[in-house]
C-alpha cells in the first residue's frame, strides 16, 4: 500500500453556545493550537483549507482569509474556503489530503468552524439550504425532511420509537465522557422514548432527543506527507477514503429509505483499505438525527434494510459492544456546528487511535471509520484511519 498523508496534530474547541461573537474568533481559537500540537510553525504550512457553511449565519464571508485576520503569521499562506452542506468539514479535509498527496505541498492546515447562534439568525431556513428548496422547501425545515423519512420508514418497517430512543440514549451517555460536548448529560432511555413537555415532538415521529443540537464551535487538523509524518511524535494515516454523491432531491432516488451514497462511500473506503467491518474497532458517524444513524447501520452493512433495530437490541454499537458507534456522543450530544463537524469527527477519532481520548478512550482502538454526510445523505465522505506512529 502506498504511503498516504497523515494527521499529525489537532485542536478542538468546546461545542455549544460560544461567547465568542464571530466565526472569525472560532477559527482563531483553534488554528495555531493545532500547529503547536503538531510541533510545527506557521512557516511549515503550505496550504490552508477552511470549512464553513455560513449560508446566512453571518454577513461576513471570505472565511479563508479570516484565518490571517486572527493570526497574521498565516495571512500569506494560500488559503481556500470549502463548502458542502453538513459535510463541509470533510470536504475541506479531503481537499487538503488531495493537495498533500498530489505533492503540491508537504503540510496543510484544515479548519472547520461555524457560529450558528446569534440574534436574528433563522437557523431552520439557513439549514434548509442544504435541501432541494424547489421540491422540499415546503417541508419547512430539515427536521421535517427527516421526520418524513422516519415516518415513511416506520410505515414500511414498523414503529421505530424504541430504536430511535436507544440511539439517543446511547449517544447522550457517551457524551458525558466528552469534554468538548455541547450536552454532557445522561438523559436515559425512558426520557428519550417518551414524548413530554421537556421532550416534545418536533417532526413526524421525531422527538427533540432525536435531533442534533444547534451549536457553535471549531476544530482543526494538521495534515502531513509521509516524510513529515515520520518525524512527528505521532501520526494517524488515511488507509482508505471515498466520496460518493446521491441526487439532491429525495424524490430522485431509487429508494429514499436507503442511503445508497453512504453505502458507496463507506464500502468504497473499506475496499481501498483492504479491510472489512470485522477489522474495525469503532465508527464515528453523522447522527444529525437518530433516524440517520439507524439508516446508516443498514447502509454500512451492520444490518439488512429495515432491520437496523436489531443492531441496537444486540448492543453491537454500544460503547462496550462489538463495534462502538459515536463514543464521542456524536452530533446528538457533542453538537453539530455545521462546518466544524467533519473535522471534529476526525479529531476525536484520531484521539482514540493514539490513546489520547481521556475518559472517552476505548480499551482497543486500532482502526476506525469516520462517516460525514451533507444534506439527506447527498454528499457522503468516509475515511478509514489507523495509527502509524
């Protein structure tokens, strides 16, 4: 297998409602910290890739140039802003990997950030821009779109309230161990399973506990070529990676209740890595809604279509199960600052593989897959990671 780029440093802000006023401040919070973690200086960086969704969260765009506002020593390094809906962070990362792997540079800095909270911000309408407004705008919001998916799934395969509550409870319990998480509270299965004043219905069968959090936050990664990575104090390599797309309108799919693009990305990354599901120790996946994680189990091959609930009944994806999923708490508990999410997922997974995950640490973590998706599984990114140093 040819030498591949590696992660050699990272940083991660606390997710939640940040007191920092602008995305510019969130970017500045993580940029130099990641380089320090990699024991590199700004002069070592050949390119910067910034993932910010924005789409109306801020009137300030041109986010690639904001890196140099917060840190003037980075202002003259070529910088590019990348956007791909909720997969924006992974899109920026894959761009950096391509840059390094093509030999255009030795080191790239990747930053993902989003400031979602603030006065007058219409979060629902901004996020709806990641759907096909012409055919799905009438739904009103992304929770409504996934509520419709959950409703259709339940009608075809049976009521999934128990399965969705198990996913929510699992991820919130895992989030208690994550110091970066927006919500560090064990909500318990009964609370997640029961509609109440504190856990109201949001859309279709989805309750509040089935929906990821609106969060501010940022994360950063340092990507290095093999020569630089061999000199680093530790490195996590990309054994395989794959991007796959589906049609934007849900109505344009062969089966709207199966994530073909997610399957293609996940299995494609495993194929490139010459691995199978049985070789993995954990998965960090995009649980924007509990329904999404349930359908991803089926796309990834953990269960046949319509039978994802069996994975939960058997405890497979629990922290102590055969294949833990979202030991960080996932988007459900960690939070989902859109542009930061894909980068964050790779940070927490790299921490696991290097034994630096603190209270989150699993007893065995040698290989992992990160899956990040944009829209309703339209833009799909999967990475197979393993520690090489």
